[in-house]
C-alpha cells in the first residue's frame, strides 16, 4: 500500500458483517498501519470512520495532522449499522454519559422514598406548640387580672358555677360536723356499754343493791344498743353526702375547670386574631391571619363543646343532688327524733325503711368454718 501524506494517508481494514476484524488480515493491518502513520503520531490522534457495519465494506482509519500543523483536524464520524444501532438503542435507556466521556451502566431504576420522620423532630414540634399555647394563655390570664384584656362571659352559666362552688363548701361543712357527731356518739356508746357492764357486775356482787344496779345496767345497755342503731344511720348519711360532695360534685367541677381552660385558650386566640386584623394586610401577614383564623375556629368549637358539657352536667347534678339529699335528710331527722324520744321500734323501722343493715362486732371477718 502506498504511503501518502499524513493528512490523506489511510489503511484499509476488512470488516466482517458483525463489525469485527477478520483474523486473516489482522497481521497485515498492523503492518500497514505502522507504515502509514508518520513518526511521532500516536494512536490516540487517529480517527476511525466505519461505514456499514452490517455490510462487508471496509473501514478507513484516517490520521490527524501533526501537532502544530496548520491544517484543521477532521471531526470523527461514526456510522453504525442498523443491527448495532438497534442494540445501542435498546441499551440507551441504561447508559449514562458523564462529562468525562466514559459510559457507565445504571444499576436499575431509582425510586425516591418518602423521608423518614424523625421522632426527635416530632417531639420538638410538640414542645414548640405547647410552649406557644402556654405563653398565649399565660399572657391572657395576666391581661385579665390586670384589667387590660377582655374575657368571654356566660352570665347564666357562671352564676350556676358560683352557686355550685358555694354549695360544695356548705356541704363539706355539714359533712365535717356529721363526722364529728359520729365520733362523739361512738365514744358515748362505748362508754355506755362499759358502764352497763360495770353495773351488771356490781348487781351480782352487791346483794343489798342488786335491783338498783340491775336497773341501771339494763338502761345503759339499752341506750348503747339504740346508740349503735343511730350510729349506723348517721354513718349512712355521712357516706351518701361524702359521695355527693367528693365524687359527683367534684367530677362536675373538674369539667368546669376544663371549660375554663378552653375559655382562656379561646380568648387568647381571639385576641391574637383581633390584633392581626387591626394590622396591615400584605403578602406576609395574610398567611398569618389565615392560620390564626383556623386556630381561632378550632378553639371556638372546643369552647362551645365544653360549655355545652358543663350545662348538661349541672342539670343532671341538680336533679341527683335533690333526690339524694331529700332521702338522707329524712333519714337523719327520723333517726335522731326516734333515738331521743326513746322509741326503739321507730328507730329500727327507720333503718329498715332505708335498707340499712347494722354491722355487728366481728361480722366483717368470717370464721374459719365459713372459709372452709
């Protein structure tokens, strides 16, 4: 093969139908290529032009100019065959061509998963909301005490709550006095029983005063028995009033406290919304006003719900209180009147009327025979 100038020199390369070199011409190709390349020109400066990989046409290797040559370099042209092009097209979706020029194959489709929520960030957000809510409520309470803030008042409901709290204090006083009476009556009954035993012992040992000691012993034992009956009625009265005061009324007052907390939150967010509405309206304040309006609506619904709950509980409490106190006051009156009138039958009838069973000493602990 004749050697031409570096610009036009080329070596003919036989190519098979699949784009690979024929083995029989490999040696002659290397020899002709060395002859055709000028001295100092490396393989990195050559450009390969392939025509028709799917045919038996020969490819041509064109050499570029020497460094410093005035001739402009030719751009490389690659014309793949249709079979090779289809294979490249099938792999094109899995190839990434970086800026460095090397082709890398993807490992597969990339799926962007949702960000995992951080529990610590969620706790911090809850603490932030709680702190903000506490600050607003505290500011509202201080403003109300200083007389600079406005508060929402339901006059009818507030009056009922004040009456309930006042009645609770009075019922607690009655309960305390009834407990004192029960303690004193128990001591008196215990003393009467001991005195009756002492009279009975003396009636056996003193023949001269046998009848006198015997009468007094019977009287003290009868008083002790009636005292125990009265003590059972008073203790039943104390238990019923204690349930009314420390459970029923206390449960209603707990709902009242929740209602008052909801009222403070409602007024705090209402004040914030009013302050924002009085300020300028621009792109920065409109989102804040909208958010404040939403929070205000949420706390308003909570306040209305708690107010409705308090009204219902106060109504039921009043009905229950009248019924319970009516029965207990009748019991207390009849038992006291029958005891001091000495009417033992009337006293016992009063206990039966209210289904009160007296506890005999030692009746709480069953005997070992009953346990078997």
